[in-house]
């Protein structure tokens, strides 16, 4: 059936298949790269900022701890300067925790965030007690608080935030592995599709080329033999494309030439037979003329 198609249609099908394979490779690559870009976007704009925000909380806690220590050590303006930084750091912690509450969607992440909030409440309570006793100049009680409940509350607070950081780090690591796996699978898929496309293109190209060049070669060989006077050439073609029509026309031409030459040969034979008859008639006339001449000679002799 494929051989019955026109050469232009055949070539068009070959190019269309090649184009379809290229489009398939491009679409698959585009979709995979889009998915990979989405994973990277989530890591950069979602998971990594959460880790940064949690670290900002740790930095603010440490900053508050240093300034509480300075407030205990110093007096006067230096002490007040240290105390003035504490509300600022608390605001930083609040802002970062609010961002985390809005962006953390997993159940495990929410549970860790609740633990951070509980640890913060305990830490803020001991911190307020620290500030109150410092204001009342109860430094002995402050030292006891710092060595006891305050230290434990701060350690628990930092540990809860670190647990959240570790969780976000693990989530980022998993996302990174998924991105690596997706990139590797995309590379393999594109290589496989490229190999399949190259193989199919080569096969279709070979088949189409052969379906065109083979009958052309047969037609050329027949034309050469015909030019040498060989009228026994026979062309068989079942295809209905341009080359098949050409070979059919050449076969009809050979049949017509054979028929015409046969008719010429028959006419030549008839002409030869007619020429023989004319020659026999001429010989008969010549003999009759000779006999008439002899008779005339005899008559002349008798008359003499």
C-alpha cells in the first residue's frame, strides 16, 4: 500500500514522522524541565527561606542571651542599651515565627512549630522574671535563675528550633534528591527518545529511498537495453506511483514497438513475395519475347 502512494506523499510522511519525533522529544524535555524547575523553585522560595527564618530565630535568641548577660554585668546607660535591644529581637522572632506558621503545611512541621511556641512561652516567662528581678536589683536571684530555669528554658527553646531546622533540612535534602533523580531520568529519557528517533528516521529514510531508487534503476536498465535494440525487455511494477506509471508506460511502449516491428516484418515479407512474383512474370515475358523473336526470324527467313 505504501508503494502506491505518490513520491511527494511518501516524502511528506517521512518528514512528518521525523517532525513528530522531534516534537515529542521537545515536549518531553520541556515538561521534565518544567517539573525540575518547579522542584528547584520550591527549594529556593519555600524550603530554604524556612530554614533561614528558623536560623534567624536562633540568632535572635542568642542575641537576647548576650544582651541579658550584658544587662546583668553593666549598669547605667550600658545596661539600658542592652535592655533596649531585647524588644527588637523579640519582634524579629515573632515575625519569623509568623512567616513559618503561614508557610509550613506538613503535619510534622506544624507539630514541631507547636513545640517551638510552647518552648518560647516558657522561655519568655523566665526571661520576664529575669528582667523583673534585674530591675529590682535582685542579682543573687538572677544568678540562680540563670543557672537553673532560665538556662533550661533557653536550651529547650533552642533545641525545639533546631529540631525544626533539622526537619526543614531533611525536607530540602529529599527535594534535592528528587531533583537529581528527575534530572537523571530526564537525561536518560531524552537520550532514549533521541536514539529511537534517529533509528526510526534512518529506517524510514532507507525505506523511502529504496522504494524510489530501486524502480528508477530498473527503469533505467530497461531503457538502456531498449536503446540497444533488445525488445525482450519486460517491466513488472505493481506500484501506482509516478515511477510505477512510468514503468507501465515504458512496457506499453515496448509492446507497441514490438507490434509495429512485427507488422513491418510482415509487410516486408509480403513485399518480398510480390517481388518474387513480379520476377517470375518478367522471366515469363522474357521467354515469350524470345520465342516471338525466333518466330519472326523464321518468318523472315521463309519470306526471303
